[in-house]
């Protein structure tokens, strides 16, 4: 049977392995305690790995877990062990970058908790019942922002003129330094 | 624009451990939720409260049914507000609460209104929420809108409708199937995710119609799919079609070109999906594999760990079936041994161990030694398993591999890891005779400093069995006696038994052993003292337990052949009286037979295909025990071979019967394992009536009936035949199961008094030449071959006719001869035109046989074979030829 790529869960844990936001899409972990046990083992298996620049991967108990860390937040995406790792990685990257955009690149536990409603919306827009809904970070961030109740704000992906200037200046400076 | 977003409380910024949800409590939040009922809705405050409820649920807390209903009703009031942010939070909340059917009605009309709103975001989300909570009747009402939404020009709305369709297909397939046209249109969408979702739904609608799937794949592989995710899906569907259609006349697969073209796609996920699909094709050829291996090899040196992992994992799987195809990647693979991701490093090592050849073993071992120090135990176990199978593949390398195992044995490690190493060494000792002494020596070293009682006792037991038969038994005594001085009581007792075995089997050591055993008489532990006393008295001749030395040894060291459950039951029934407990009164019949039926548990995908000889050997031991417990069979002598169970009934029939053939020098015992699958019946006096008219050399001598066969508790009946001594007689037997049926009331378990005689036809059974051949490996085929008398060699050529493949022909010949393939020669590389296979075995009468088979394939699958046999007895060489000629 050819199957759909599917995501078993998405986790955002803090630097002690405690839940910030989690979402489970399958019945692999039927009870709260089994979920917590999974989070604990995933956290301890990965905590020593430096996954800050590139997403890293670990496989255990028949699951593939792709993870990436930033500041005091640990992001995880879990799939079955026959899943295409790169598809899962694209889900993680989409979610990770969208959260970055929403939190204005100030991704840490405290801002995440302060804007937890946006993180929940973000989770909701990435995966629907295990099905991948969207992996493009800017689209996800736009969907969340259009609902964030701040109509007066421009969508995140559209930069203001001054920001565009800043970026252009930086590029120019770099090209001079070469 | 630059304003801070939703900063809830600015003046708390300075607090270090500020947590917005610190000390949050369910009761208080539910109290707060009353704000939803206010006539004047404050959207911002309501959003905050919803977030709090979601937070509580997300942390693992649950609402009771009443609490849930209450929250749900007050949330529905918020539909009055027009605030978009609040509306999104409401959607989340409704999904999270998963309301009951009665509650759903409350919100359907509001959601349906949102579904038709002008705001795309509302429409998309309302569709997703509705599809999650509705049942079939409401679906009929909204079906029209969903069909429209599928072809909506806004990709977000279309995706929402398509994903909802995929979910709804589980509950209301007949409705969703009507959307086929709209979905087909959506497949052509320019938006990549819409394309992906539409393809997924279209396939699921049509998946039971093979022709439709084939058409779908054929039309889409022509190139209208752009989205990488959709491309991955299409690859999965295409390989499904390939699987079902197989190879066509010209030896080509449909859609293979498509898979190959995906290897050049710009998205890595598509390349990986295609490469993996190619490697998983059944019967993939090395020509087909090459392009896939090439792209995977490029991935191996990627900077992204995920990509490296994906590539090495795929190559590891390929290495199990096509080791030669992966050897090109060995250099890249070796550099991964030092990868910072230990999963990648372990996969790289086990792949290298699978693809390595004899000459690279030493270099590989050196690299692994550095690596072993810094990985977790679970990875080390995988590596140890791989090394064991490598050693069995290249027995000549036992010295360096054994050294490696002993080195890692000395390092730190948990019980499972140490056990894996010890098990590996024991396997090597058993299978590679040359490795025995060095292996025992390493184990002796290990128990000098072993913290695991279980392993120490196991090793001491092994030393007792193997040590006395080595060239210099005395050198082991020191290690064993050290245990008596230094260890806990359990290990001391085991060490005493081991010492006694040396004393009993090696006469020259006896006086010295006695001195040591006498010292043990002063041990603080009862068991140790008791054992020492027993051994001293019996070996010293003070107590007489048997007439000959053999009987004495049998008494002391023979296996305990009474089932422990039976012994326990008998001891419980024994009442203290003048007559002592008589152990021979304990029934020896095994009540249920758990052995040999169980298949070896499936190996982990990363693990190597481990040696299967372990469980087989123990099964034979168990058979031997079982048979010797039946006095009528005890006189037949030593059991030569027991076959694997052969099923004599179809699966899922009333009675399941399988047979095991036990071969003795002058007898054959057929063991019928019967089980009764009807709860309403009890079978009694079960026998198998055998017609041996087509087996002239056999004469039935004894039948052991099975007294009763209740439901779901298997039992055995035996039939013994006499045959000419040492002659491999063959024949065909037809069998009928005879029994008395008694009705049973399954509820009460009561059995009716009267039974009816009945019989049941079983399938025929054959005793073939292969049943007289033992699979016995030799460690070095060439030496063994040259050590045999060339006079005994018999060579002939055979035409095997048209065969599916060379591999199939090789396997068929191995199966006919029932011999052990040596040095991995049973594996035929793909596309090879010729192959040499080496076999070894022991023929009945303890005649060692070696066979060298040379296969060649000519023209359209005509296989020819040259068979050369050497054996201890030239007659047996002739017989092997007879077997092949008649097979």
C-alpha cells in the first residue's frame, strides 16, 4: 500500500524537556503518561547534540525524529521509520521558520509562551490530522498573522521599505568587503 | 509596524523567571471562561482565556464531560464577535474539545456561514473544523460547498477542502467518491500544495481500482506535476504500479524511466524518494541500482545530517541484499565513521561490515576500535552483531575479530552489551573450531573481573563442558578456582561444578581437583558446601551411584530431563511419610510443546542477518530430551537429525498437524504435533495411521498415542519405524489422523461420556535423502577439501533445464542436498552468468561430505551444473550423485 507522508507529532520543549507546545496526530501514544515518556526519551537522546545550525536526526523505537534547537527551545517532528526523512525535515523547517517570523526572530521560551496563541495557530496551519498542510514558512506565517487580530499590521512576509533598505545596504556592504 | 506583538505585560520584563502561565490552575481558568458569556464581548480578553484553556489541555490536563460541555456552549456565544483573531482561537478550541453529536448542531450553522464568508481565511478554517466534527447527515448538506471549495482559486481554501476530503474518506467514502471530477481538476492546480493534496485524495478514491491507478500514474508521470511533495507521492504510486505489474517481456519495468528521471530532480526529497523506490524494487538488477547508488553516494558527503542519515540508511538496506553494489561508496562510508551523529556512524559501520571483503577486515577493525569508545550501548550491540556475522562469513579472520571482541569486553558497558559480546564469542567458539581455545581464554580473562552473576555462571558452565577437551585443561583451573575465592555464592557454586567436571573428565587433574574441592567444604554457603561434598564423595568412589564411570558422570553432569513443572506438581502432591519421594515417579511427558514452533523474532532493520544456528541447535537438544524421555525410543541410540516441522494440514483447518522427522541409525521416528482448534471438542486416543506401502524399507514398530487433546493445547503422538541400519532409505507415507471425538460444553467445560470414532485425512509425507544429511559447517573449505582423499572424488555434469534464475537453481540444489553452504557462497550476485557454491555436511554414519558446485547459465535460462564431491567414504560420494540425479 502506497501511503501518504504523515507526521506523528510536533513538539516544542524547553531546555529542561518540559512542554511548551505539543501536538500529537496519531494513536501511537494513547495516554498522557506515554506521551510524556516519549518526550522525555526524545529529549534526553538529543539534548547533547548541537542541532542549532542544521536540523539533526535520530531514530529509535521505530520512529524518526528530526530536531532543531534555538536558544532555550527544542523543536521536534516525529514520523514513522519508513518515512522520507527529507519530507519530515521540510515540515520541521517550515514550522521552525514560521515561528521565527511570527516571534520576529526572537525565538525563546519566554516570547513563545507570551505568544502561545500564535504558536498554537502555527501548529494548526502546518499539519492537519497528520497530513502535511503547508511547508512554506512565509505562507504559514501569513496565515497566522492574518488572523492575529492585528489587521493594521502588514503580513510578516512583506517587508517595509525601511527593512528592505536595511537588507539592501547589508548586501551592498558585504559585496564591497569581498 | 514595529510595535511589539501582544506583549501582555510590559512591566514584568525584568523578572528573570517570569512565566506567563505560572501557577495556572484549571478551576480558576474555567471560572475566567465565564467572560465568554458577557453581553459585551472583549475579544482580546476572550482570546487570552481560550489560550489558557488550550494551554491546560496541551499540558496534559483533561476536562470532565460537564466542564467540556460548559466551555463549549460559552465558546459558541463568541460567534457574535467579528474579531478575526478571536474567531481563529474559537476554531482551535472547537477542534480541541471534539464535541458530541448533539453539541455539533449548535455550531454547524455558524460554521456554514463562515464557510461562505468573503474572507478566505474563515472559509478555509471553517471547512477544516466542520469536516472534523460532523457526521454523514450534515455532510450531505455541505457537500455542495465542499465541491466548490476544492476548485476554489484560493489555494488555502482548496487545500483545506482537499485535506478535509482525505479525512472524510475514512467515515463517508461514498460521498467523497462523488467529488472525483473536482479533485481531478485540482490536480492540475498551479499551487504546489493543492496539487499534492489533490493527488493524495484522487489516489485514495481510486486505490482499489488497479486500472484507474495505472492510468493516473501513466498520465501524471508525463510531467505535469511540479510540487516536490506531490512528486514524492507520485513516486510511491508509480512503484506500487511497478510492484503489481512486474517485469515485462523485454526485461523492462514500466515507469522505471520515470523513477530514474526523478533522480535528476532539483528537490532533494524527490531524489531520495526515487532512489529509495529503486532500491526497494523486487529483484532489482545492478544496472538499475547504479544510478540510485550514485546519487545516494553524493548525499553521503552532504553537510546536512538528515541527508547523510537518509542516504546511509538506504545504502545499509541495499547492502543486505546487494553488498557488491554498495562497495563503491566504501570510501565515503569510512569517513562517516567519525560522524558526530552516532546513528549515522553506526549505520556506516554496519554497512561497511556487510560489504567488506576479507582483506579489508583488519583495517576496518582498527577504525571501529576508535569509534566504539564514544557511542551508546544500543549502538554497540548492533556493531557486535554485525561483527559476529562478519566473522562467520570470513572464518579465517577469527583471530583479529576475536581480539576485537575481547578488547571491547574489557571496557565499560551494561549487561545487554556484555551479554551480546559473550554470546558472540560463544557462537564463534561453537562454529569455528580453531577459535575455541583463544575464545575460552578470553572468557576466562573476562570472568576475572565480571560484575554480572548471570554471565559468570554461563561462562563457568561453558568452561566445564569445553575446557576438559582442550589441549591443556590445567590452565583453566586457576581461573575457575579464583571464582571460588572471590565471588558471591551463586558463582561459587557454579565454579565448584565446573571444577568437578574437570576432575571427572581429566584423570591427571583428579588429585589436584580433590584438594581444591576439599577446601570448598568450609564455604559459608550451603549450596557450595553441598555440591563440593557430593562431588567429592561420588568422584572419590565413596558413594556409589552407578556401576560404570559413564553412569557416574551421567548422574553428576547429565542433563536434567524431567520437566520442572511436573516435578513441582509431584512434590506438591507428596505427603511426608515413611516412603521417600521417588523421582522416577514424576511423569516425563511434556504436556504442551512450546519448542521449535516459534519462529526466531524478526531482526531489527539495522541489524545484520544474524546466524540462525543458535535456536536450531537448542531445538535439537530439546527434541533429544523429549525423545529420550520415552523409554521405547531410548534404545534407538543417538539421534542423528531432526527435520524442521512440515505442515500436514492446510492453515485454519479443524485440526492442525505438523510432523518432525527424527532420524536414527536404524530407525525413523515421526513426531506428529497435533492441535485441536475446536473449543466444542475433546479428542482422545489420537494416533496417526500410516500406510507405508510406498516405503518398502520401513517397518512400523511402535505407535505412541496421545491420550487426550483438548482445545488449544497442542500435544504429540509418535510413530516409529525400523529401517536397515545406516542405510538412507527413502519413501512416501500416507497418513490418516484417527481419534475419538467427545463433545465439550465450552461454557462449563463439561465433557460428554460417549465419544465417536472419527478420522481425518492428512497430507502425504516423504522421507528424502536430504533427511540423512546434517548441515555441518567447516571453517575453511579449501583446507578441508584438500585434506580429503582425492580418490573419493566423484565428478559429473548435469543439465538442470530452464530455470527462473541462477539463484533459484542454486537454492534448489542446496535444498535437495540439505547441506550447509560455506563462506557465503549461497548468495548469487545479480546478473552473473556462472557461480560456484561450496557445501559441507555430515551424512548418516558420520561420513563427512564436501561438495563443490559449479553453475553456468547458457542461452535462455538453461542452467548446467558440475558437481564434485569428496567424502570420507567413496560410496557416499556416489550416493550424493544419485541424490542429485534423482532430484
